[in-house]
C-alpha cells in the first residue's frame, strides 16, 4: 500500500477558525476532506506555564505532495503564534477512498 497519503492534525481556538481553514483547504483542492472535532480540551505548556484551552481539532486528509502548501495556508490563516500542524502518514486504507483523495486534489 502506498504511503503517499497523510492526515494532518491542526488544533484551532474556535469553530469559526476551524471552518475557515477547512473550507479554504478543500476549496483550494489542497485537501480532499477536513473533519472538525469540537469540544476538545488541550492541556499544554506554553512559555513555562501550564495552560488549558477548549479547541477544535482538524483532521485533514490529503496527498503528501500537498503538505508544504497546506502548512503555508494554515500558518497564514491561523491566529496562534505557534499552530499545531502535524502530519501522520496513512499506511493503509480502502483503495477506493485513497483514489478519491487524489481525485479531489489539484
């Protein structure tokens, strides 16, 4: 199975930001699909302080070839000083679904 596909994780501070980024990525054919998981609580260290925040998680399904463009779009639109942008390779998947990812991207 090819590993030319990825899921990119990105947390957002609110629904509006999450939807704006998701729509931009799909509209620009950089991602085939973006799921938005609401109501997530993140606990993390930032500038030597323990922080907690309610966030929305984006699950971005895309071809690996689009990673750099996706990262650039997210950084441009994201309000965080240091947004979470983590790509995880898809090792296996339903072949028809993976082909669908390709068909949705430029």
